[in-house]
């Protein structure tokens, strides 16, 4: 007579299905970000129509839009806008390219850190918009002045974020890549570049904002075209609606460029999972 022991008793095995992480869903309330701006514009319109805001001080949004439509139809607004975009693009290209190069050299090389970073740290304490009189002496009052101001505004955010992004990379990752046999170029491509990209995108966003601010000032110095020139000319004739229109265009340009950069950042840094607001 055989005895059945505990060891001979089959133990049921419970197979647990792998838990798949929930797919990232787009927030259903993504359009809620438009609620507060729309409400603000509606309150502005109602206050202007009710006579609480004097038209010569702050015209209604509908009047500002009508002015923009009128200037768009005769081509005036398009001409000034294209010239402003050209200056902003040239300044960002010059200042951002130089900042990226110097920030990379200072971040990767000890000699570059010793030679490049101290002068940049000294120069960043100077308000670049306060250098307008000196820049007028150096480069004149033509297009070079506008582009130089934009380049200065864009330089420092990109430089410091590039420098910080490289220096904040965990050195153990670089050592692990070296142990795996990756050469210097491969380490830069697969370790340094991905690690520095988040900080670089932040620097670009800050640089774009500084570039538009610098352009506002630059286009008010002996300019013949541009949104800033359009605003200055409107001020001479007390055309408040044109002035407000110019400010609105600058704000929309800054918002559009920031949104475009956010989209590029989201598509480039698909591997990055940050904290989401709840």
C-alpha cells in the first residue's frame, strides 16, 4: 500500500499574466488651457464696450483685430512681419550656434572650461540690452545692431544649459560606455548627446523668449521695417490699436515658437518619462 506524501502532491501553479503598463492617454482636458485666455479677452472686450476702458488708452480686441486685417490686406503687416522673422532667425542662428559650440567645448574639455567659461560668466552679469550705445559705436545702427542684440539675447541661455547639460551627465554612464568598447565619437553620440538634450531644449526655449525681447528693443532703433518700427511709428500718431496689435503679434510669435519647440522636444525625447501633472 503506497503512501502519498506531501512532496508527491502536485502544487498548482498560478500563472499571472504580464501586466501591461497603461498607454499614455492624451489629457481629455487639453483644450482647457484656452479657457483662461478666452475669458480674459472676453472681459477685455466687455470692459471696452462698456466704456470702462478708454479707446485711446486700450482699444477693444475686436478693433485691434480689425486693424490687423486692414494692415494685412494692403500687405503692410506681412512686410514688417517677414523682416522681423528674418532678423530673429539670423540672430538665433548666430548666437545659438556660437553658444552651442562654446558650451560644448567648455563642458567637454578641461582647457575649454578654464579658457571659455570665466569670460562668459563675467559677461553674463552685463545686461545685454544696456549695451545698445556701445553696440551702436561698434556695428552702427543698421541691421547688424538688430541681429547682434538678438544674438546676445539667445547666446547665454543656450550656452549655460549646454554646459550644465553636459556636466550633469552621470560619469558612471560614460565609464560604462568606455568599458563596453565604445569610442569617443560613439560615447558622444550615444551617451553625452542624449543626456544633454533635455537641458539644451530648455535653453532653446529661454533663448527664443530672450530673442523676441531683444528684437523689440532693436527694431526701435533707427529701423525702417519690422513690427517694432510699426509700433514706434504708430506711437508717433497715437494709434494705440496698432501698438497693441504689435504687442499681440510678438506674444503670438513667442507662443507659436515655444509650442513648436515643445513638439520637437516631445518627439525627440521619446525615451524620457517625466512627472505628469495630475
